[in-house]
C-alpha cells in the first residue's frame, strides 16, 4: 500500500509544533514541539513509540535549525521515504483562500497580504513555510487555512455595521479562525450523535489560549465569534475579546496611551492575564480558585459568563441545537469551566452529569449532560492535524 504520511507543521513566532500523520487513518507516528526558538534555551522535544525525548538545540537556534534537527530525526527513524507532503496550518487566508491550497509564490504573497489581519500568526507561518521549503525541497507543501471553513457564513453574519465600502474596497469583514478544529469536531459530533453531518446542528466551543465559538448548521459554519482578526469574541489567555471600541479613544485621548501600547495591551496583556494580573494559563487560574484567590475567581467567572452568553446567542443562528461541544486545551481538560458554562445554560434545559464531566478529560470524549437534558453537551478532543494531513495528501495527489 502506498504510504500517505504527511508532516504537519504549526509554526509560531518562537515555536514549531510538528506531527507525522497517516492521512488515511489519522495515526500519529511522531509528534513534538521546538520552543524558545531564537533564545538561549531553544530546545526540541518529541514523542516516538510512547517515549518522550528532549534535546537542546543550542543558544539562539531558530526555525531553520529546528527543522534541520527534525529532518535528521525523520531520516534516522526511516520515515523520510514515506512522507508525501508537508502541510502548514495558516491562521488567516482572508477572502482569497476559501479552501486549502498548494503553496506557490502567489499563495505566499496572499498569506503575506493577510498578515495585518493575524499579526501574531501569519508572519510566523511564513517563517515556517520558508524554512520547510528549504528543508524539504522535493515535497509538495500545502497551506490549510483556519478561515476557510467559515467562508460559508452568510452576509448578515460576516458584515460589520460599518460603511459598506470598507468591505467592498478593503475586505473589512468577519472571517473567523480555528476552522480546521471546528470542522473536525462538528463532524465527530455528528458521528457521536448518530446523525448525518449535513443534518446536524451544533455549537462548538474551541477553548484554549485562543478561543472561539462556532455555530454549525447542517455541517457548515454560519457564524463564529472571532472576527476580522483573532482578537474579537470571548475572553482568551491574553486577548481581550469583545469590548467597547470607544475605550481605545479614551485610552489614547484621555489617558495618554499610544496606539502601539493599546495594540499590545489588547493582544498580549488582557484576557485572563489582564483580569487576574497573574497568569494567562487557565490551569494556574484554577489553582488560584482552589486557594480562594479573588483575582483568579474574578478572571474565571468573567471568562465563563462570556462563554455562556456567546453560546446562548448562537441559538439564534440555528433551527435547533443537537449538541454543544467543548474542545481545545481548556474545553477538553477544564471540568470547572465546563461546569460553570453548562450551569449558566440551564435555561436551555441542560443538566450537568457531575461524574461524566470529571471523567471527560485528558483525551477522553463523551457526553457530560444527563439523559433528561433537552440536548447533549459533548467533550471531543480536537484533531486539527488530521484535517491538515487529509487536505495535504489530497492536494498532493495521493
């Protein structure tokens, strides 16, 4: 049988997450993370055959050095002749990319053009793409866009109530992110519910350092909480989510902030970090809650209230709700977050199954509501890498 392994890369500004995935069945043969790139403590860690191994990359090692070590690892383990493509996760494709694409100079230019829409992400993806092209010059490389799944949103969902010419002339509209996750999880939810994807209506909550909610009608995205950029929506690790835009004028005109300072604040100093003044990590926040720290309780309460409010709002986008689905690092592992959100959604006839909620974490999926609830709340571990691998293999002609 012809090999269908795809090397999936998710490049951040100082990190490189990688996985070697069988595009046919989703089996993961190798996975790992290079982090602290360009810093003194640059290192790489990988998991192979159930064993985790960590190595220093050398002070100042960057993405190229990380990929060179990854290439050697792949060669040493005999995988190099089995790889058919390299798939890159790309956060923002704007309106130019409504589906995954083989990477060409024109595609690279399109990703560059969208960099202002995802300033924390697209520039990092371009670093990874260029380094991977140098490391794997003979393999087809693909870009799988987080925004593509949301291109089915209707006009009344993606337009802002701003002068229409801003959309027509400059593409100012809502795009949404986390599309590969929402796509995978909504498909998996239909399978767990025993329904056809094309007849399934779910609300997916992808919760992590970056979070978004998505209304999926008949298997297609019809609304999502992130907007033109990954800043809009619910409370995140360091991102503010929704707030009154007039606050920006107040900060600049009355309090003396520069626009650069405001930009840094809303992207890197807000969210859980800003509310708690302690940490952007939900695990740290929950530890503080257990210790009765008011700043941790405050941050978690605001996050959960905003999550529940956004989920409830998407009832207006669907003819019915078959399930609410939690995924992502927080969605999959934080029983406290799921509990508070579900309890706030009691108006929909949801009742939390306390034990199932505690059991559904650390890679386990399942239903966390009682049998007499009006519909189900599910926990489904996401698998964006498999979606990327499938698309990449298809585009590579495998």
